[in-house]
């Protein structure tokens, strides 16, 4: 599997954030987790990238996915 740059913007209390991170872990995908509830700069970065206030926001190689969307993750990770 190709190395991908993956960032997960999440919060501590978001169940879909947990699902997204667990899914990526199960696939063996390394990712950086940025908790936007604790890190204001990460929150601002997420909004700038996605235009969204909700989490999770997943950045895979510069492609932005909003929400837990395993099919979209798989499509980008297969490239």
C-alpha cells in the first residue's frame, strides 16, 4: 500500500470520529489526529480546508472528506 498523508480532524466526544479512526487503524493506515476541540489552530485549519465546522473531516493527500465515509476513504487510499 502506498504511503498516504492522512489527517483526521476530530473531537473527543464525536462517535463518527472514533469510527473513522478505528476504520483507518484496521486498514493499517497511519494518520495524524488533530483534536479541534483542544487545538484552536487545528480547528481553523480544518475550516479553511473544508469550509465545515462539523467533524470528522479527513484529509487524504489533500482530498477532503467530511464525515465517516469508508467507501470514499478506500477510493482515495487505493490510488
